[in-house]
């Protein structure tokens, strides 16, 4: 199988209706053109990839462009749509819900839209959560505040129960907004739908505040996350300078990757150390973090540390098997507290006067409303998801790659997580900004 | 002794110079008049106090008005001024520093102003902190961010050492920005100065983010505190509604009084319970807090709780003597964690599904920049402190009473702390806004 | 007639029902007490007023305290309430609407509440605006954004038509949120209601972003106004310093008084000149504004000017009669543009290189959401209005005087406007902050 | 000449020194590698461009990657650097200045850095503006507020005078932060430097709040611009809904392209019409804008319009030659006022009651501090400019292309301006969000 086939998007059937949107198919008339399945975006735009293709005389891997199709699968006036939001909060969820409803209603004339309450729980009848009708009026102002008006939950539900429920309610399209676990669930639902020979399209909008989905440029909520974290770092700097030898630790999200921590630190350049999951730093001994911190205090009498929640897991004594949360993520040991204790112990042992302030703003960040950039991004993601689903695409997500909105098979985006390349330009920017050593070990 | 004498302001000597400020002494020329020591503001403006005075045919208690005096004690061109900031951070400290410097420089022409670093530590030569010169240029933009450019510390220093130091540096005026402990220190310095027959004026600018100074309308930083807390409560509400039976707890400052918690809850009216130090609530049993919380979840499936840090101390088992921090404040047990545990235990025991989110934004609040109201307030407080000190007032603080800026003897403002009257109009407003019962017991 | 009678509050009839609120009448049980009509707050708390009363052996003027009454006039289960918002936008209107609805619903159990659309127009059937039902659910989130969900309009409508309409809809209580003109209208409605022998209570919540209502401490929206204006002044300073001899003019609201301009300037102390309606400054000649501005540019090469919209009206050539807007306010000539032109002409004539930036943020300020302080204030005002109206008070407004919420007869609050005392402490604070001369003439 | 040669970066001479930065040259050691001049990024990542290259068996156009070089031209300890900021304000200028200074000082150890005041004026001795020394301490906090600490000016200065001045001050590197005109000036300086055989590197950091530089992903300040505009649109919506048939017009920046207007409208999806320079809309007649507006008011009774300053220039009667400002940009006629007048006239003529509010927040937007995304972007741009200039690159700018930081010859970026493609995905997103017709004509 050609590697390109890995990125083929599944359709639930041949398109049967003309799109009610009045677009063009020719270039030059100042009217947007319908997008065709053959319209593609190259995946890897490095010169290296290019040269390889040239040498091997083959076309590069390319992704299907998202956008309105001329022919669609569902008959809008009869289509029934459900929306579900799963996992932890993330800025922009309400923007996505709003734009899904607005797009379905105004572009296609879909009139039957329901919200599933409290994540996949709401698809399991045992919980007794009711579906709630969604209309342009009911979602009009929900982007102003954060959170999700539908509620959420973590963890999987029995797939067959969920598909039973979709069938019972005659849902044609399910939009699932969530992270890794959610998308795995969406894929399982999609496969069960296939198995039963149903015509239900399953469209995912990937949500991870950590920005760690590997094939796409960025995920929604991420920019807001470091935007909200930015003044908190300024505050932490005030705490650090407010006492003699003051150390302020800000713990930010980032289970397996340090994008939020690194970006927040770059955006408010008063940070002296950034510690992220990708780093294998040591605390003690020569060149270790504590020695570096001491040097900093000797010189400047204050320090600001930003640490990602998943950093330094190698510093914990391994105690048998790892614990997982309801979403199936490995539960991390609390690096923030470990760091706080280690620093305190170190300086107490040295009779070195200093003060630590520990700040964990995670809930404040993830429940904030989307900023302007994310608002745009959420809206465009949602509209593209609507176009794809109405055209009959299924088992897919929408995402942005090289500034283009594309369709990706769910299976592809849940394979691995994006990480910061410690040898890359972005991490070097962090090192330049903080002045911390290239390697702490 | 007449009670009014309790509020007499001490002078370090008879005024010797004409004020360099070109003001008026007659009304009606559209130019502000110099304030005279006899200009007073009545202390208690209740009808009851009024009637009592009428019946007893006596004048009411009245406070000396702050403001520029026609004759001043210090010769500006020779005056040397020091500024010290003590205790925890509070929004507006830099605004006060800035306005002290600007006022001294531009109104009076004082050219020798120094900042003492790291609180009273900076007055104790053993710590080796240097004085730093303060000029209009060096303080011009410091109000934009929070914190204190001088640094701070908690706790007392040996008074005689500090006065030695003031003498050695030939300081004429010391401005001390701080809370209870700081003002007690300022008073002790003032008394030692007296004992030595020195002519050093000691002026306090009372700082307590908790707003619990008893004789004045409000303290600086307080309005900013609940202003910053307000969107955090909105975020907490997003967390609470984001899951089924979600409970969000926001712990706010308030050691002995609940002003910040109550005001923040009033300002973002999605709060269901406010718990403050003044309340004697119980957790368990009929009418207790946990039962009320359960009823709330039964009905609405989410709840937002705001708790002041000093609330519910009666719920902790008393274990011998109380512990105090470096500032001499009784160290409180952590009501936030107790509440979190008690709630979890209660609902687990009842096999009642629910989720708790705990948010403690204290450092973010106290290190924020002053908002517009507080900026004005800080600036006016500082200017009045400058006028008072230049006139030779000492052992006094500036404050606002019945919308007027007044002088108060330090001894008076450290006697007791302001608390919320549970039978008063303000607390009733909180009960109306939250819908919580009048009494939880 | 005793002057105190001027402040008597009219009742539409004797109270007939027990309050459904379960409060206390005794002090000391930690439960808020019902407020009695005899509970009063003294109006003037100056020592001078005090002494006069003492000398004349009379009680001082005192105002009726607002708050829940033990006996009320209206039967909540049958009461029908209407809310109308008039005049220009002001931060906090939605907070007031929300709190009126919440208070009526939750404190008293009132179930019939309607919103009148587009101000008094909505009471005139000719316009065809429908009443809209208001419920806790429909108003729950309206405080998050600014504006008024009911819409507004300026100008009077035929009183008899409006009262006909109130009668036809069997309205028992009308809450009117608006400024001078609105309150005049409310008073006229109240008088027509009296004339017809109806039992309709008319309660006003005074709205003026300018803070120029004379008998009360402050009006809602005012603090938000200068809070929003504050960073705009920082921006203006950036514009002024961004070019050589840069002058930035910020025009702020203030028809007859300069409270917003003065407060905004105090809150962001980079302003060099504040021009307000109360000042009689001249532009040209020695000591005139233009000469002062030139001196400033000579020294510092930039200047920031804040001007209230109603300032400098004496500088316009009087051309016959004054023009009024639909609200009956005298239409002011545009001082911002006049200033801009005069400055430009002056420096061009002198061949003095400089650049002017003119910023008018009025719409951005008045349509902003209420800040935390104003949110509290709006909520408390509205709750007090509910208590007063349910008790049968009419032809009254609620306001804060000396930190107490009181009832005031409408007739009293529309008599004159509050102005800045140019010889007072507040204006002197502005002069100290800006460094501008005591008088510009 | 191969088209690729158009993108060759000029060097002022062969590198002579080893970089003081301790980086790696091998991959896999977790240490960032020096960038080599041969490291390139492909310019056009469309599948079409790809296929063409494949067919023609040639390498695609590629750009030189920015980043630290192993060998540099300038000896840091002797290097003297100057920074100049020109043209209108834009969020992020101070961030760029700060990061240039920090990068030069901390990465390379450059100790002689000066700021040129008031744009190119500061290079012309006739103006008498002094150079000011820049140090890490003096620039540490300048990113907190907007504006430029160096001041700016528009327009060109005599090139030979400027180069004389650079020579006289023995400047080795000039960083020029500015737009089209500034970059043209930088190129002219560079050419004159060449002519004289001097070794002065000229590096540009392109600044255009309009985001209209054609070869790069985005320009700094642009994201902040629509971030700041976003709540202003919410306010405008409050104004529009606050009256019956209310129309609010928000005029935003955008001389030749509508990126800010379109992005702001997308970010706050209450906008009904976006008018941009790229559109050739008509006002009157069937299908014209005024008819559309009337239909909107008929249905919804309010409308929000966002208009870019350069929109609708075809609607003005051409009156001879176009006027240019000091920067050489064509001065646009005021579309905001024209629109306001045309709307008023149209509805007055139809006796259709409505109200217009006109909001022009331009100065507030451009003088705001950079948001978090832009802060990061500015910092990285500046650091890359430092690396490029220290390596001896000249007559170049730094920019981001396909998420990579690259060097571009100044001559290339000033050739043409980026515009919104009316047939593209982005503009279609705007149409989807507003619901306005595909074409207004």
C-alpha cells in the first residue's frame, strides 16, 4: 500500500444532492470555488522532502483539502446532527459549538441539531442525561465566556450502547470535540456504525490545549492558553522580586510536551528557567538545576521558573505500574510540588535564605474564553467540519496543515504526539530568551 | 482625657518654613486653600451618634483633615526622605512609591529620596541591603506593573538598629508602607526617635489587601483584589458547569474578615456559597454546609463556592498553641483543603457522583497592577502623606474616612480589625446574591 | 414646610402583606433586620452642618434608608412588573436589569416580569415594539457584555399614552433606568398615575455615566468609564511620545462636569492637561492654554491632553439659541475638534513642528461591560429598588449617600447637577498629578 | 538569471570570527546546530508548484534560513550598533527593540548599542536629535507598554547625510524597523554604503500592522491589532442593538488590504458586513450595499459594519492627482465618513428611522502593547535579525515563511503588497461568518 493511502478519507456513500451553497467552479469570477476531493496540500514542505521526491520521481504525500463540496451526501432538510464535547476544558469549545450550529443552520439549512450533555456519558442512556436542542439563538452569545455549555466527562462508554442511542435518535452526523481518547472513541463508533451498515458520519474536531497533535500546525485553545499565562508570569516575576532571593514557580499544562510552558515563557521574557517533559534534566550535583538556581540567586537575587506538568517524571522513584486517569492518560506525579520541596530542602541545607512562591493557574487558563486568534481558528475549523460531514466524509478530523484546512483520518492523528525538538529552532528561542544553559545535567 | 484626644496627631516641632506651593487661604477665588490643623471631619455620621451629641450638647469626635499646610517643618532643599515597603504584596504599592517621589520632588522640591530595600531588613545593616536613590525618572513607569520595586520582607527588626541607621543616613522623613506589623514597627521607631530627641517624621500608609483596617473607608489594593478575582469566579463557574455535579472552590484572601471573598462573589453573581471568617458555620448534620451543597447539586448539578482563607478555623481540632508567621499573624489552617476533603469524603460515602475543582489564585491577585480606582486612591494617599510629613506630622497614617482624607495616629489604626457585620446590609447583599441561607448551622 | 419634608418618600398605599423574606427585627441574632421607614441616614456629615444643628438645637436633614420592609404593599404572586431603559448606553445597565429580575423572582416570588423595548418608545403603542418576558434564565448571563438587552431611545413620549399602556397591561411596578430626562418622564408618569387613582409604583434607578447627580455619592457605570479610559490614556501617551513634539488629545464624556476626564487622568498619571466644563480657561495670550502647551513641548517634546466633551463651551461664538438633543440636553459644540484646530493653527503660525493625534473613545467606554465595583453597585442598587417598590414606595429613586443606600424623591435628584469644585480637594489632586497651573487664564 | 538569484542575500564580507555562541554542528546531541547559508526553505508549498518542478526536473525556489552562524563577520567587542524605528506605531516595536538589545548583549557580548530618535530624522544632524545608549537595564521593561521608546517619524531623509552620520558615529550595524518607506530608505542607505566601500550591515525588520507584506506569513503587530479590535466590535454590537434600527460602523486599519478588518470581524462574529479595499462594491441601486443594509434592518433591526480605511476608494469622485502622506503612501479619502453620510442620506430620504454610531479606534489599536503571540514573534524576529547582521548579512530583512524564519533581500519585500484573495478560503470564511452576499454590486 502506498503511504498516501494512509491519508485517504472515508466516505459513507456517494454524494446525492447538490449543495445549497451558491459557489463557483471557475477561477477568476471573484467567487469562491467548491473544493474537490482531488484538491490537495503537500504534507512536508521541507527542501529535503522535495529533493527526495525529485530523485525518486514520485509525487509527495498530500492531504485532502477541506471546504464546501458541490455535491453533498445528506439532505439538509432531513438531516439530524448531534454534537458532543469530551475531556478537560479548553478555550474555544463554545466557539466550535457555536460555529457548528451556525454553519449547519445558515449554510445548509439543517434544522435538527442537538447537544449531547456531559461527553460520551450523554450517549449512554444509563446516565439519564437528556439531549438539548441547539439553535442559532441559543448559541449566539456562548463564545463570550469559556467552558462548554454542553458539559463534558472523561473516559469511554460502551460503544454499542452509544451507537444504539445514535440509531434510536436517528442521528445522521456526530461531531465529537475532544482529545486523543475522544477521537479513539469516535473511531470506534465509526467502525461500529460501519459494521451495522448505518449511514452516520463521524467528524472529529481535535482538542488539546497542549498543542501536541502531531500532523497539524496547531490545535485550538493553545494560543489562548499562553496568552492567559503571560500576565501570570509577569505576576510571578513580581512575587520573585518582591522578596530577597525570591523564587517563583509557575506550573503550566503540558503532559507530554512543553509547548505552553515554552510559549508562555517566550511571551513574557522574565523567565529564567523552563522545564519541560522533553528534557532529561537532573536536579542535584554539578550542572544540575539546583546549582544553576543558586548561581542565579547569587547574581540577581530572584528567579522565575516555568515548569510543564509533565516535566521531570524521571525524577520520581518508579513505583511499579503507572496510574491512569479516566481518559486513559498516565497520571503524572506532581513535579511542581517535587520541585518546591527539592528547592526548599537544598537551600535550607545550605542555610541560604530564600523564599518560594508556587503558582498553579491551570484551571484559570483552560476555562478562559478564546482569544481573537483562537476565535477565528475555532470558527474556521467548525465550518470546515460542517462542509466535510455534509459531504459524507466520516471517521475524519479537520485540522490545519501548512496554513491550509485539511481532512485527516482519525487513525492518523492519534498515532503519536507532537513534541518540542530540543535541537530545533523553537527550543533554541526559549534558551536564548531565558539564558538557561543548553542542557541541564 | 477626652476621647477626642485619642485622635490628636503628633508634631515633631513647630512649622518653620513657608510652603513652596502657591495656594490660597480664602474661599471663592477658584484656588485650593491650604488646609489648617483645625479643619476636621466627623468620625461617625450615623443619626444615632448625632442625636447623642445633641442630647449631651457636645461636639462629635472629629478627625484632622489631610492636605497641604501653609507652614511646613522641613526645609525641602535639605530634606532627606526614605521609603520602605513591608509585608505581603498588594496591588498599588508601586503607585504609592511613585506618587510619594513625584509629590516630594515636584510639589516641594525635595531632591534626596532613597528607597530602602526588602522592608525593615533594609534598615538593619546586618543584611547588607543598599539604599537606592529614587527619582522621577526611575519611578515614572513603575505603576504599570504590580509588585514593589523596593522588595519587601516580613517581620520586625531591632528598633535601635533601625534608628541608628536612619540617623547615620540623616533621614528626615520615613514613609512606611505596610500592614499591622509594619505600623507597629513604625510606631516603635517613632517612639525611639522621640526618646533620642531626633526630628525624624514617621508617616505610615496602611496596606492591607483584606480591607480590614477599622477606622477607614477602605485600604488600597482591595478593589483591585476583587476586580482580579471576578473573572476567576467566572472561570470557576465554567469548571463547575463543565462536568456533571461539578463543584468549584475558589479560595481568596481574608485572614480575619471576608471582604474580598464577599465582594468578589457579589461582583460575579454565579457564586452559590460564600464562607468567611466571621461565620460560625458547621459542615455536617442537618442545615450544615454539606447538606446544603447536596441540595444544590440535586437541583442544579453544579455549585461555585468562594471561601476566605481565614474561614472555618473553628472546624480544625485545636492542637495547643497557635502558630504565627514572621509578620506575627496567626497562621491559619488551610480551610480550602479541609473543605475539599470534607466534600469529597461526604459524597464518596454517599456514592454520589461529583467532581471538585480547587482554585487558589492568591499570588495572582496580590501581585497584579492596581486598577483605575486604586491607582487614583494610591496617588491621593501618597500625596497626602507627603503634605502631612512635610508639615512635621509624625507617628501618623493617612486614610480616607467618609470620603475625606484624614490623619490618624498609628496607635489608633492598629487597635482592632474591621470585620463584616453579619447583621449588616453588605452581608445581606451577599446572601441575596448567592441565595445561601441566612445562617448555616 | 420643613426642609426635611422635601425628602419624604411617597407611598402608593398602606402595606398590606407580610414580606415573604424571613428576616429579623431584633439586633444580635446574626440575622439581618427589616428596615423601617424611620431608619435614616444624615445627609450632610460635615462638621459645619453638625455645629449648625447643635446651635439651632434641631435634628439634621436625614434620608430614608433603603432595604427590605417587613410589610409590603404588593402581593407577589399577582404582581406584574415592567422594566424600561432609556437614554445613552452606560456600563452596568444589564447588571441592573438582571438583578431586578433575580430579586423580584427569588426574594419575592414575582413571576410576571416584562421588558419594555427601546425606552419610552416601547410604552407608546404607535411604535409597535412588543414587551418581552424576562426570567432568571433569560437574564442569567447578560451582565457579561455591556449595552442593554432591552434597547433604548432618547426623548419623551406622551405621558397619557404611556399610562394607558401600563394600565392595559396591568403593570403594578415600573422600574425606569435612565438619566435626567428619563427620571422627569418617570415623575410625570407617577403624577398621571396619581391623577387617575391607580396603584402603580414608579421606581427610578438613576443612570449617568458622567456621575453628575448631585445628592448621591456616585452613579453606576462611572467607575467603569474611567477604568476603560485609563489604558486609552496610556495609548495616547504612546502616540504623543511616538513622534517629536507629539500632542495627543483624548476627549472623554462629561457634558456639564469633568468627573470622568479628571478621574481618568488621575488613574493614568501621564496626563499633562485636563480641561473640564467647570473651568473657564482661555486659549490665547499670556498664561493661556496654547502658551502653556508650547512651554511643555519646549521642555518635554510631548504632551497628553484630556478634555471633557462639555469643556470650553465659552470658546465658541454664541450663535443665537442653543440646540438640544432628543433627551433635552443642550447639544455641545465639539471642543475636541476646536482644540485640535486651534493647536494646529497656533503651531503652524509659529512654524513650530509638531503632530496632533485626536482620540475619541466615547462609544467604546459607554458600551463596555461593568467592572467589578460597578457590578456590585448595580446589583445592590437594583435589589434596593425591588425592596422599595414592593413596599409600595413610588416616585422615588434609589441611590447611595455616605455609603448607605437610601430613597430619594425623583423631584429632588433632577433639580441640579453635581460639579467638580475647583477649590476642592479632588480638583487639587488633578492639578498635583498633571502639574498644570492652578488656573489657566 | 535564475529566479532563485533574486533571493540571494548580500554579505558585506567574508566571515572573520568564530561565533561566541556555543552550539553544535551535528544532529542528535540535543544541542541546536548552527545554521548554514545553504539551509533553505521552499518558497511555494502548493502541490501545483511541486508538480511543475517535478515536471521540469528543477529545484524549487527556496529561501535562506535565518539563525546563528558558526562564523561571523563582526568582532562583538568592537561592534557598534544602531537601532531606528520609523513610520506609524504598531504593537510590538518595543519588543523588537528589547530583543535586539538583549540578543546583541547576551548572545554576542556587544556593548555599544545606541537608539536613533524619531526615525530617520534622528540620522539627519539638522534635527539635532541625540543618539541614546541602550542597555539591558534600560530596555528591560519596555515591552509592557506599547509605542516606541525611540520615537518615530515619517518620510525620507537625505541618504548621504544619513550615511555620513553613520560613518561619523562608526556604526557597524543598523537595524531599521519600519514599513515600505523605511525599507526603501534602508536599501538606499545600503547602496550608498556599498558605493562608499563601507562595511556597515543594514538589517530590516518589516513592520506593517496591515499584514500586507507579500512574501511572508505575517507581520508583527497584526495579531495584536485584531485582538484589540475584537472587544471593540462587541461594543459596537452593543451600540447597534441599543437602539431601534441601530447601525454601528467600525473603521479599522487597512490601506490596501483588508486583513485587520476581516480578521477582527471573524474573531467577534457579530459583524454583518465587512468592506475591504479588495472589493469593488457599489452603494446604490439593486444589490448595492444600502439596499442590503435596509434588508438587514427590516429583519433584525440592527447591523454592525466593519470597514477598512482603504475600502471603497472607487466611490470617491476622482479629483485630479492623488495626495500622498510623508511616508509616500497615497492618502485615502475617508470611507468611514462617506459611508456614514451615504447611509444617513439614504434612510432620511426613505423616512426610515435609524441611528448610526461611528467608531474609529485606530490610534488605540496601533499603540497597544503586543499580545502574547506577537511578543513571541517580535522576540524571535529580532533575535534572527541579530544573528543575520552579526554574520555580515546586509540589505536584508528577516521574516517568517511557512513557519520558518528566513532572510529576504529588501528589494524583494517592497515590490508588491499582499492582498486578500476574494476567491480564496479566507475571504470565504468572512462571508460565511457575516452572512453577507458573495458579491455586493
